[in-house]
C-alpha cells in the first residue's frame, strides 16, 4: 500500500489522490496525518507537506488543497520536460505541486471566478489558463502523470501501476434530425419562402432522401468497424433560435429515438431553454425516457452551454449519472486538460459528487463554424487529437452531428472524411 502523509487532510486532497492513485494508477493507497506511523511505514510513501523528511519522497505542498474558499490563485506557468506546468516547487522530488495543479484543472476552479462570458453566455475559452499559456491542445494532466509514475517507479520499483489502453468513443448530437421532413406545413412553407429550394420539394414529395438523414450511413459504419457510439437527442417541446429539432411528440422523432435506444446507448441533449429551467429539464428527460422506453442517466448540454456549478447540480438532481459536456463549443481542445473520465468536484459544497464527466476534445462544429476548416483540414485536426490521446493511452471522445454526415452541399466531403478517419482509428 502507498501511504501519503499530509499535515492536515481535506476533501480536496482526498479527491485528487483518488483520481491519481486509484483511478489513474490503480494503486491501493491511504492518507495519514500521523507522522510517526508514516516514518515507520515500510512500503512506498509520499510526503505531501512543507516539512522535509530525510530519505522520503517529497512533494512540497501549495495551500490550494487546504483552503475552503474560492479566490484568485497565483498561476505562473513554467516549461518542464517539454510541457507546461504551474505551482513550481523549490525543495521537492517532483518539480511542481502536481496534486494542486491537477485539482485546479479538474475542478475547473477558474470557471467559478469572475469572468466575461462569450456571446452564448458560456465560459469563454480565451479566459482559460490552458488557452493563455498554449496548452489547450494537450492533455497535460495525463502527460504529468506519465512523468510522475516514472518518478515514483524509480524510487519504489515494487509499485505496480494499472496498464492503460487507448479508447475511442464516437458520440453524436441529434440537434436537427431532418432538414425538411417532419417539420409540418407552416415551417416548410416559411423555409421555402425564405430560401426557395427544389430539393425541399423533392424531399417532401418522397423523391429524394432528406439531406440530414445520415442515420443508415452511421449504422453501417458502426457495424463495419465494431463501434459502440453514444447518441444525444434534443427533445425541446417548443422551438427557439437555438432549439430547432422536429417536434419530440411527432411519430418520426419517437421512431428515431426508439430505433437508436434499442441498439445504442442514448442520452439527453438538454435544450437551450432547459439550461435555466429545471422543470423543462425534467420534462425533456421524461419525454426521452418514454419515447425510448429506457432510463435516461447520461447527457450533454446543447451548444455546450453550462455554468459552474448550477448546470451540474441540476443534472444530478435530475438523476443524471454521467455527462459528456466537458469541452468547448468554440474551439477544440482539452477543457479540463485531461483525456480521461473523472468525477465532478463541487467547489461550492467541497464534495466529490457522483457525476462522472466524459470530456471530449473534438467537435465537428468547432472545425466548421469557428475555424472555417474544410473536410481535409478537419481530418488533419482530428488526426492530431487522435495522436495526442494515443500518446498517453487516453480516452478520445469526438462529437459529430448527423447533418455533417448527410448529403447537404455545405458539408461536401465530410461524410467521406469521417469514414476515412474511422477506418484509421479502428485499423
């Protein structure tokens, strides 16, 4: 057993050690404040304090894990071993306080601090330390832990670390199931007046497939490459500027949900309107459960719109056990600086919650709308994040939308690009 000594303990320290030693390293460990028993411990041990102990592996501790409030932290990034790090130490066996740094990033500490929102009312990625310091595109926590495990192994060769393997999970947000079909006469008439289209008429007449209908294509791809994707369905009961799916009460939507729920893991894509309305969230969850004849316990926020801690608190109240929102809706990269799942720590209650977070690092909409990339350029970006996750044997989660993989002319080449990418991942 690995023993960790600290002058005092805290829920922040417990959370961080659980993540590092239990979840990432697969080690049996214990935290102690008893210096005598720590000194007498014959096995692997780490001194996490500001007291130097002779011949003991020491990480000089910052104050962050022992504080009970939320305040501005002094963050000075340094270059170490070809990566960025912060909370540098001077008298330590590891060059920075990896415990405090990991906690700061995983807890999304900076998102609780005063900040300017983006045009959608979200935490803007430009505010993040990872963007400012140029490591948003790296899963630095996983990189740090690779170095940390190597450092520990040199001192404690008997330690046996869990073997980690690379994992890939394709996920899909069904924001707009169909471009023309199943939208009713009024919506289609308004759409035709705004943008006259022979294609719309051909689709409505049954002469042509809806350009957003890529569901058969995705099914075939998943079968061919033995994939188990996750689908998130937007079931807003009333339309808005940001909630544009077909009616969740329509037979077409019910059949679509039912079809996928039978075959794939399916979850809720809470609408824009539900973001600040708990009753709407519960209503949408019930609709999806009824339509899919399933229990709904996973989610991803529409437009990646969330705020700390309210969004996650409400999801927990609604019975959500896992959320896939941790990423940016404005740029690709590692929002929490990690390519692994982790549990959400609520800084307002100072408790580790039951909500497990599945961070994504790539979304098609970011490439297309935010960075103006074509299919070929987007493939290069996908390959980059794939390689970054593979380097650390991490968890690569991607987001695609059905409309990108159909026949809509504005997404020409994306369907073929995605097929090529999947073949590379699974090859």
